[in-house]
């Protein structure tokens, strides 16, 4: 049975809180842990050390903590793609304490005593980050009880996606196995909704949403109304859609007027608290980034006009017609998170490659782009395809380096974590992947992944099903 001093020392080192008591219980009952639980015990997210009680500040404890600290690791042999600089053939990267210490061609002098891992012939790249996802908020689209990504009502700025995340979702390991180690989890809206709430950036590993959360809130999400309907629908439905869109635009104006009045009252000393307007205060004073979801050209122009009148900085999400407004977006310096390029054209006369070439056209105009999800429940099970979305954009004119940047550094910058993620540089989190080839090519595979200096188990529901059924096919 573990002593109190051992458990407290483990907490000081940033280990999981739960394994200590659980192991005590197992020692008493004589039961054994399953492989799945043991895997969870092995992974820990480093946390800020806590102050130790005076009674533990002894030389014996100091010795215990010193010997328990993890050794540095030197990764060698791989072609390193830092994103922020040119690739390094047969490069080396030194990792210690969950951080990248150095990246270069020869780090042998700095890595004395470090554990060596040889990744010869492999590619070493930053962790992929998927923006605008509902992973963790949904599991099986057709089972309503597993879908929890939208609140009732049209205006929900106080809703937080972070607290609804299911850390045990089977979708997370599937995405993780293909290099997607971080996700911006975004609330959505119910029918007729406008303001969805606040998103969070999470690691795709951890016991619960608190351990998974890297940053929250990341931004406030506004779904810009549209009157766009399929051309085959009758005129009366199209007219009703136009009236509904106009009512929604008027509601947006009223909401921001009310939020501004509330902020003025609070600044004057009012003690009346409204959770909705309190959440929007951060958008008005610039503490919380505004994300506006808009697809077609009319929506994009209306969003640009709205934010210009109210002096609001924002990030555009969706932007299937982004290439039509590329010069406006570039002039305003608006970053864009694009949906995957495998979308049908918005108009019958557009070519089949309109969505595929969108990223290249925006990048050529000087717009900063990231590739993300479309935020649907269906897409949550397909987030593992993020690098292939970048590959499709590369195949239609985007430079390969820009394609890699669109799923690493670009989302890190847009989500406010470029100081920790997005590139392989000294001082940043040791979150990276190792691939046996070009990760934007479907023929390549991820052979290893690390989150903040800890190796990640790449097994998942897909691999378990493969291992279960593959022997049957081999015997035939």
C-alpha cells in the first residue's frame, strides 16, 4: 500500500491524482488492472508543481523527487520538419521536461546522458491541430443521447464547449493515431441559433476535460445567417428564408447593442450580472476572439461590414466563397479557417475544383489560412483525415509547405497557442509526430506520437477491429 508521502510526492511531480488511490485499492483487493487502465496511468499531462507542506520538505523527499525526474530524450536520424525553418536531413531533437530543448544536425554535446531513440528514415513533424471540431461533444450521430454540441435558444454566448467534453470518446484515439493531437472543440447552434458560445483547445489525451484543456476560452462563435437555399425550392420558401435571415441580422445588432450597454453599466459600477452579456464583454474589449462562421460571398461581405462598423477583430470560419473575397480579406488581415476541400460547389456553373482550389487562391492573395473541420457530427468521426485535406489542397495549387503550415502553425496562431505549438523550436511543447513518409499522402502512416514529452498509445477502435478480424481473412 502506498504511503501518504509517496502519493504527495507523485502529485508534486505532476502525475495523475487518480492512480495513487486506485492502486491502493487494487493492492487491498488483489485485483489486477486492465491494459486499458494501465495505459491511462502511464500517460500523464505535466502540470504546474504545487507547493509542498513544510513536513515534506526533507532531504529524503528531495532525493526522491530528484531520482524520479524523467531523463532527457534525444531523437535521432529523422528528417525534421520544424515548419518555421527548412527541413533538417538526419536531424536530432532533444526533449526534456515536456519541452523541446534543441533542434539541429548534431546535439551530441548537449545530450550527454540522454536516452536515444532512432527514427532513421522517418519524418518528424509538429502535432497536427484540427480547428472547428465537435470531437468529444458527439459520439454516434444517429444516437441522440451521445450528441451534446448545441444549446437550445438562439443566443448562448455563456455556453462553454469545454465542460461537455467526453474524455472517453472513441473518436479521440482514432484522430490521434493519424497525428491529430489537438482540437479546437466548438459549440454549435440549434435550429435558428446565432451565437453558439465559447470554444476550447484540448489535447486529445487525458482523464477529463480539465486535464485535456490547453486553452479556454479560445473564442466566441457567431453563425452568420444566410438566405441561401437550393434553386429547386419554390419561391415562397425562398422568400421566407430571406425574411428569416433579415430577422437574424437584426437580432445580432440588438444583441451587440445590449452587450455594449451592459459593459458600460458594469464599468460604471453596476453589480447586476447577466451571464450572457458578461461573456460578450470579452469580445467587445478584445479579450476573446470572435469567430464568424460564413460560407457564401454575401455572408462574408455582411460579416466584414458588421465587424468594421463595430471595430471588432475576427477570424472567418468556413469561407467556401473565400476566394471571391480574397482581396477584401487580405486587406483587412482576416485569418481564415477553411472547411475540408471535399465540398460540392455552391453554384451549378462553378467547376468541380472550386472548393479544392480555394486554399491556394486565398494563400496567393496573402490571406493566412488554416484547414479545419466543418463542425458537423458526421465530420467528428473523420478528423483523422485532416492531413489528407491538406494534401488535396496541395494537389490543387497550394504549396506543400503551406499545406503543412495550414494544419500546424496556422491554427496554432489563430487559436492563440503559437508560443507552445505549431513548430519544432526550443522552448515549445514537445508535441510531435513521427511518420514513415509524407504525412499528407494517404500511403504514409504515423508510427509514433508524443504529447508534451510523453509517448502516446496509437491503438484505437479501428486498430482493434483490424487485429480482431484480420486473422480470419489470412486463413482463406
